[in-house]
C-alpha cells in the first residue's frame, strides 16, 4: 500500500508539471513567430524560422505542411512539446484564419489555458474576439501578449482600455513597453521593477542575452530619455489605478495578465514564457457525459481524440490521431476501449509530437498530448479509456456555409478519389455529403470557408495523385435531420436532402430564409437557428 501511495504521489507530481496551452489570434498578428520564439527561448530549437524567411532560410517548425509554406499561413493545428523551467509544456499552435476555425475550436478543447495574441497597431480584431468567446465558454484562463511593438503602435493605455471594455476582464499589465516602432527599446518588469532589454542578433534568429537594469537607476543605455520619462509616468499611473494580479481571480476569469513585446525582435518573449509557467494551471479533471461526473486525475487512463492528420510522413502514408490525456497515465502497449464502439484498441505506438517530427515515448500522463500512429477506426471526438468506463462530450463543430461538388478528372483513379475524400473528411478538412440518386460519383464537399476547398484540392493532388474539379453550389445552410422527418421536407423548393458519409440524412437549404420558414412550418424537425455557428457534425 505504501508503494502504491508513493506511485500515486509520483503520478500527481508529474501531472502537476504539465502546462497545456494554445495560442489564439487574428491572422497576421504574429502567432507563428511567437510560437517559434517560445521554442527558441525554451531551448527546443536552436534557430527560429520566420514565415517570410528569405529564400534558402529554414522553414518554421509549426507550419510544416507544404501548402502552409507556399501560402505563408497556418491551416492546421500543430502540437509541440518541450520542457522549460521544470515544466513540461504542450503548446497547441492553432490556425488564425477564420476558414479553419473549426480546427481551432477542437484544439482549444484540449487546452488548459490560452495566450491571446494582439497586434499592437490593430488591437482587438474580429477573429480574436470570436476565439476569446470560445475560451470564455470553456472557462480557459487567458494571458495576453501584445505583439509588434517594434512597429508604430496604439498607445498601451488605449490597448488596456480595449481589453477591459470589449472583453469584460480586468487587464493587469505585468510588463510595460518603453517606446514603440524604431524607438522600442524593451519592457519594464513591473513585479521586479527592472527594465529588460535584449542583445540583438542577426535577424533575431537566435536568442540574445537579456540585460536587466533597476528602474530606480538612470536612463538605461539605448533608451531615449523622453521615452523613458513617458514610461515611468505611465507606470506611476498604473500603480495608482490598476489592480494587483490575484491568481484566484485570474483562474476564475476575472483578471487577465498582460505582457508587451515583439516576438520578431525577441523582446518580451522570455518573460512571457516565465509568466506562463508561473500562472497557467496544471491539468484539471474533465467531465464525462451524462452523470459521469469529473474523472479524477489519478483515475485509470482516459483521453479523447481532438485531431487526426494523415500523411505527416508521405513516404509511409501514416495516419496519426492526437489524444489529450485526461486522467492517469498511458504506457506503450496499453489495452484501451473506444467508447463509441466498445471495441478494444492496443496503443502499440506512442509518440511525442514536435510539429512534423515525432519521437517514440514509453509513457505519458494527464495533461500530455500524445500521437498514436496508424490508429485505424478512430474518429475525431472518440474517447479512449481503461478501467471504469467514461465518454467525454462531443467536440463542438461549425455548420458548413460553403458547398461544392467534386468531380474526378481521371476516372481511372476512382479508388484514390473516394479514398482521398474519405480521409480528408475523417481529418475534418471538409465534410462529405452524398446524393443517393448519384451515389459517390459527384460528392458534395461542405466547408466553413473557401480556403478549405483549396486545401482539399491541393492535398488530393499531392497526397493521393488525384486532380479534382470543384463546382460551387448555391446552398448556404446544412442541418442533420432524423430520417422519420425527411418526408416532410421532400420536394420543397430550395431544400435538398442528402446523406453524410455515414448514411445519415442532411437537409441543405438555399438561404437562411428558406431554413427559417422550414423551421416554423415543421417545428418538430428541430432545425437550429441559422445564426448559431456551433452545431454538431451530421454523424
């Protein structure tokens, strides 16, 4: 028994070291650059890449897909695990583009905290606000990093006012910028009363040495006297008017720590990373469906699949399921049960993910994100468990708003065509809908945004050797319906009945007005409000 108690204490201590967090932002706020610089200062990479790297320079670790490198955007969430300051960090890099919001939403379900990234010149932007609301719904503690101070920026006091009035949280700045644009010299650590600057390196690709100067001393080297005086006056105002950071209020979602800096110039990144380790929570218990209650952290292994990615290694045609471990520990070879099917699944191969790279591991604990290779039969949202049964709630998803029929340009590659589309649907890249009268000849691709269609066509050609033609369709809304109600919609103008890839009925509507009229005429069908962006996959 004593040995068992010792093992339990060891397990809980390991879980307590975990910090699992996501980074959210509007496109072009610098999320990929911040991700790279966090890895750089943690010692996980020796040299940081940049999205706009010069020809011949290394690519970023997080944006590893060819489409991402060609377009300079993040289109898929990425898992990066590293250690820093005694903590094991699971960084979930999310796409910023709204067309891939569903992937971001699913990834946020696997996080325990989030960094909200702002462009200092633009402040709060629409996609940031949408993702903020998701984090609030999930009660995720939020830390803000105000980025791009090396460019002309809004006054920092104005940015704080935006955070307070538009988010309803109390911003508590833990660092404060000195200057902006070409005059940006560094940031003052309010808690330690020190000014922090950093040694400049070539293209900021390597971490320079930090230099710290007590605020009470003379103007630090390299700082304009007027910028220093203005920063000290603002600090005096902050000390008199702002709350002190209270960790309980931060965890309860009432306060938001704020850091200022420039990820591109390496300024403020290390202090933000230290703050994340200090403030972000270790894993907390997840709740099961129904009356399952909270699954204790020290219970038997449980996890859910929040992402599936195929062909991360094109040579091996692999298929990787990413699991968020919710309780206990998992060792390679553990026999688990898939809650959806009640079938057993042995986890023969466990990997730690670092972008496209993977390393075999023997064990992971609650809070970790692990990659399971060649896990055929797993779907996004599946729960895996050992011991007492548990099933975690379904992951949220977006109702599609864009539709296009897909035609195979080469009929000799029909097998690749069908297999490729099925695989992309399983990964959540697009949804696949079928019209029973024509079978699988011209499936309908359904997505939130047009860019998803571009990704689907690109990956079909690159990974499955199958060129497809996409023809946009006039539908604007989709909703799953019970089969017993489908006769009530049959033959109505502006409504088409199709099936999802699992054979379940889905109604397609040519406008919101038609959907609203159907909901009023046949209320028993239970159609959602068209403005409701969160729905369930028709499955």
